[in-house]
């Protein structure tokens, strides 16, 4: 009975001590967040509560469980030490990833409040996302290595495999050639400023917005809300269009086929009046000119500008509908005509 009470007191006291330390750290972060509302770091650090509790609880148990003098625990000291060490390594890795993510996200949030260039902000966001994932992978690999080293069997196995590390590296490199290519392409995209989250791109004849960038693949959300997933090596080995590479503003054209008798001057005046009332036209530029002619019709091209791809599409559709409607209503003879009547004979003499 005394052994059970002693075990309950030691383990319960250790758990309360660890939870109290974690609670104190959480209250301090909450207090600092309330005092420094302009610094998002303290609020983001509160996400570390769970892994911090795990690390503290594991560390205190590893230090205090022998004081219980409970025979079942003392009989399996090596196994208990191994289990608690693995928990400590896993919790430490989890805490490191959460802490690094909080620091990176806080830095990005502070930068976003001061940045005025939307394109540069998207580039930094892409880099921050990839850096966070690289840190997570690196911490996971290191933690897994430390966990394997704690097993004597794997420690000896690792020593014996050092001699053949070169051959294994060559085989792994050949087997994972495409994966490594995508990995390096992801770094090239992130830090080469080729594609950023939020960019409007055209891939395989379809345009959409870059929604997610990882080390191996990239997701594009098309205008009809489909998701096109492509390997990042696609953007480093093939040409593609990036409509927002130098800014969001775009210029588009609308082609209308008309009869040779079409009043081009009146069409130009009507287009200007329509654009002045069009909410999606940004007012930067416009034009209307005859760009081609054929024996049966002429081609009239209208040029309009907009602040982004969505507004440009809306403006082009509105201009096309308005010009066709205006010609059909005011100048029906200016629309293309197919003459099926027999041609008149040439006058004699």
C-alpha cells in the first residue's frame, strides 16, 4: 500500500509540476501578446503549448520515476528509459517545428503590414511557405536519426554501413532522380522568383491562380475552380505565361468582324463612352482600329486594360457584347453579310 501511495504521489506531483510550468509559460505568452499587440510572435508561440507540455512531462518523469521505488518500473528501467527518451526526442522535434513556424510566420506578418508591393509580398509568402516545410523535414530527419541511434542494434548497423555509403548514395540518387529534380526545382522556384503564390499563370492552354507551392508539386486553381497539380519541374523545363510577373495590370483585345461600310469612327466614340461607364476598366488605356480586311469583311480590334485577369475577362466580354448589340441596333448594315444574289453583268462598252 505504501508503494502505491508513493508512486501516485511522485508521478502525480511530477505531472502537476510539468503542467504548472507549461501553464506558466502559456500565461506569460498571453500576457506578452496583450502588452505587445503589434508583435504577433507571442500569440503564435501559444501554439507550442501541447508539445511543450509533452516535453516537460517526459523530462520530469524520466528524472523522477525511479523515486517511486515501484518494482514493476524498476524491473524494466532500460525499457522505460528508452520509451521516455523516444518521447522526449519526438516532443522536442515537434516543439522545434512549432517554434520555427511561429518565428517565420511572425516575421512574414510584420513584413506584410509594411509591404506595399503585392508581387514582392507574394514572393516572400512563397519563400516562407517553402522554408517552413524544409525546416519541418530537416527536423524530422534529425529526430529520426537520433531516435535510431538510441537503439544499440541500429547504432552498430549504421557503423557497418558507412563503408558502403558511397554505393548506397549513388543507387539512391539514380532511383530518386525525378524526386530530387523536383526538390531542387522547388528551391529554384522559391528563391528564383519564377512563380509565387497568387500569381496568374497559363499552363497547358488554361489560365488560373497559383494556390499552393511545395517542394515537389504546384497547384493551380483554374477559373472554373478546378485544381491542376503539376510537378515543380514543369515550370523549370517548359515555357509558361505568368500574367502577374511584373504586376497585376493586363491588356486585352476584342475582335469584331464587320462589313466594309461599318462606321469605325462612331464605333470608336461609342467604345470610349462605354468604357467610361464600365466599372472593371481601370482607365489606363484603350484603342479601336481596323487590323485586317478581306473581300467580304473587315476586322476591328478594340484594346482595353484592367487591374487583374478577372476584371480583364469581364471587360472584354462586356465590350464584345456591347459593340455587337450597338451595331445590330444602330447600324445593322455594318454587320458581316453573306451575299447570295447573282452578280450583276458588267455594263457593255
